[in-house]
C-alpha cells in the first residue's frame, strides 16, 4: 500500500504539476554564463548534500542526497501577466531500503535507475567488500531489487542491445547481464607490468565508440605522485587487457563522441587519447591552485567540465581544439564547495552540479537568455489566480479563452455586494487576457472576482485578500 501511495503521488505530480514551483531568481551573470544556486533554503531540498543527478529528458531530473531520492519535474507557473519556470518536487520516503547514503545514480532505462549506496560518506576512504550495495529501482512501481552487496566505485551501461552493466569495485570488475535476470560475473584485471598481480584500485569506467572498455586504476586514498595509477583498455569479448599505460596520475575518464576520443583527468592536466591500440595521447595543462581534477565531463556541444572534490570547485574550459570549443582555462569557480558530479541537461547549454552545498546550475553560450515556454492556443476556458495575492491597492486578474466569447468580470465583497465591474459582456478574442483591479478606496478584507460567459452559462470565481 505504501509503494502504491508513493507511485500515485509521483504520477500526480507529473500530470498536474501541483507541487510548489520554485522560482530560481537567485542568480547572477558570471564570465559569460548565467549562474543559479539551488539550496535547501528555498528549493525543497531536505539538505544541501547532493550526491547524484540523472535527467530523463530535459524536463525531469532525479536527485539523490544523504536524505535519499527526489524527483523533480519542470513546470510553468502563471504569476500575474507572465509565466515563470519552476520545478515540482517530491522527496521519496524511506529509501534506499536499508537507509544507506546514495553514492551513485545512473539511468539504466526510461523507467529504471541504478542506485549505488555506501555506509561511509568519506569519498577518500578505501572501502572493503560488503561496505555498500547496488540496487535496481523501477520507478513505475517504486520496487527495489538488490543486485550486489559491496561498494561500487563507478557504473557504466554498455551501448549495445544487450545493455550489460559494468561496475568498478576496487579489486575487481563485476558485469551484470540484464537478459539473464541480472546474473553477474566477476573479473580480476591482470597488471601487465607486475604479472601475476592484479589491479586492485579500479575507480572509473567508460566505453568508446568501438565498445572498448576504458578503466582507471588509481589510489583513491593517497593520490600521490609516487602511486599515480594506470589507464587500461579491456576487451569485453576476450576479457583480457589490450593495453595498459605506464604510470600516470589519473582520476577520471570520459568518452568524447564529438572528437571520437578519450579524455583522462589528473593533477593540473587532462589528456586526450586516440582509440587505436596502442593509443597516442596529448597533454593539456589546466593548472589552477594545484588542482586534482576528480571529475571530467564532455557535454553534447563539446565543452569540457572539470571538478575538484576537495573544495576548489568546478571549472569550465573553452579554447579551441580541432575547431570545437573544448579545453582551456576559463574558470567557473566555487570557493569552499565540493563538487561530486557534473551533469549536462539534455538539449540545452545548461550544466547541473551535485555538490556539498546544493545544486549549482550554469547556463552558457546561446542559452544565456531566459528560458521561455512555447506559445500555444488555450485549450479550455481558465480563470487564473490574481497576482499579487495578498495585495495592496491593486492586483491583476488573468483568464484564458479557447474561442471568442462575451465576458463579464465583476468583483464582490465578503457579503456578496458587487463593488466593481471590469467587463460587462464585451466580446473578446481567443487567447489570454489580463485586467487590473484598483482597490485604493476599499478596506482590508477578503474579496471575490467572478468571471461569467453568458453564452455558455459558465461561471468561475476566485478569492483574493486585500491587506492595508
């Protein structure tokens, strides 16, 4: 019954947009971008500690944190004569099932999420087996299925019809087969330079266009130049290491579909790898305050985003590389703000950040203009809430007509006396209409505005409060 209630509540939010829409006006213009900052003080976040973001299209986002999981949906809210962008939100209760912190959130399908949890919020502490879990969440019925009982460092989904799930679990690579009821196989990765030893610090994964699996093996606790790590190419068919780099200080890895190459982040630099075996690579220095770039993301327009977990923040880079804006040195910085994940919003030049102080949002380039809602012909007769409300002296009353109509609009006091007539049977065209009501000579109190369509006999009434 509880799952049914949760599902129906989320469905109601998606269909009606009835939750409070937050107006993200707390923003400013910085270095060519619009910057908004979403925190618990006005966004509905239970806390400011956000660990993951997953978009299901541009207008729905799943948000995880130390409280559990929330679902947000974009809506437009009528405020006076204009509509403003906001997001409905609903915080799912009592999840994950075992009450652990969510550390990773990955989209598996349009109705399923992969959710990794851990028992320790310390990103830098090496975990032993059993210190976390991997879950499959079906959002259509809010059912949870545990797939694995150990700490997961990273999750990627194979871009093939098989949709196999690959997880980095420090000492091994674990592969799940959805077509075989999510049965899994564990693989040790041989250290080519210290055979027969195995790599035991598997940290980050990505697939390239040839379905080669690239792996970062890096000491996530020490991160010292004496123990930097390796970049590995692993064959998913033969289950063998095709290539392994010499010592490199490497922390995260991502495939760049625009340049058809691999990028690896590290200390003060990023490296671009070709896909051939053995690969060649180029170094790009991105040195700001001795940064260790723990996260690297390439958005759909080819822009690179780098994040440092240790509080020096996140940087957007924008010089030309092969004719496409990519790497360079234009910063977007946060002082004393940990950034855990960088997530581009689909179809927009907007990037969201999961961090220790909420969700910073950047809009850049051609999208610096205010987001607008497409104009549509009203599908029904609608009377909107006046704005502002409560009001002092004057307020605006708005309504929509789906076809030309004769309209009456009157205002009454609390005892039903008519005190103003704004429209008296005028013929108005299809569309949205607004009228100002001036109450300068009226006392404080509750008033009613009534809209009547004499030809169809429809009457709608709204309530407003005048405060002196």
